[in-house]
C-alpha cells in the first residue's frame, strides 16, 4: 500500500489532494493547524 503525507490537508488544494489519494487506494496522513472539524468530515 502506498502512503501520502498531505500538509494543510483540510482546506483548498490540500483537501482535494487528500480526497484524490483516498479514492485511489492510498493511506493518507493529513496535517492541519486548527480545523479539526474539517479533518474528520
């Protein structure tokens, strides 16, 4: 399994990349600064 590390993964381009990698079978670690609600939604 491949893994992707996405910084700022809850907003904008970072969120789109997180969604893309998840849909394509990657295990994803997404970092965030203060938007925990978006991270889990």
